[in-house]
C-alpha cells in the first residue's frame, strides 16, 4: 500500500504525539505510585502512633476486666461442680447400686419372704411433721442448686472464652 507524502507526514506526527502522550501517562502513573507509597507509609505510622495505643488502652480498660470476671465465674462454677455436685451424684448412684445388690442377696430375699406371710400391722397415719417439711425444703434447695450449677456450666456464654493474649509490640518493630 503506497501512501502519499502528505499522509506519511500526518501519520508520523500522529505517531510522535501518541508516543509523547504515552510517555506523559507513564510519568503520571509513576508519580501516582510514589504518592500511594508515601500515603501507605504515613498511614502505617499513624496507626502505630495513634490507633494501636488507643485500642490497647480500650482493651485494658473495658474488655480485660470483663474477661477476668468471666474467667473467675467459670472457675468458681467448675470448682463447685467438681467438688460439690459430682461427688454427691456419685454417692447417690453408688447408693442406688448398693441397694440393688442388697436386694439380690439370698438372705434378704429369705427375710422378705418371711415378712410376706405375717399379718401386716396397721398404724394410724398422722399428718406430716415439721421434720418432713424441713427435709422437703432441703431437698428442693439441693435440687435447685444442682440445676443452677449444671445450667451455668453448659450455657453458651461467649464472653467466658477468650484467646490467649498477643505479645505486646513496640512502635519501632516495623
């Protein structure tokens, strides 16, 4: 394809303009990259000097006391459960099992058979005494305590579990 001299000159001028525009765009992009790097450096410095100390102070002032209180409550509940509730439950289960073993004993069965043939003695029934009401109250209080301890142990409380503390960093570590 042959071009006229005039068209070639126009194309050459256009090519030179395009190359010049391309070089200007490269310079603008380089300058924008320099500015972005400086902005990132300044943001990092601002974060280390201003944000991190404020976040750390807020954590120490607001979060940590709640975490410690939650840990103390959890430890108290666990201690009560392990030292008070579980031994009582174990004792009750052991008693029930020992009663079952005693009922299987041949001597106990023989004694029960002898009692069956005797004429039952009828005793006049009296009203419930004060000891009965006290025993019922103690039983209800114990059941409520066990239920509360179990509820405290198994409830979903996100504030009781916190990850280990991160090591503290000084501002000039980066």
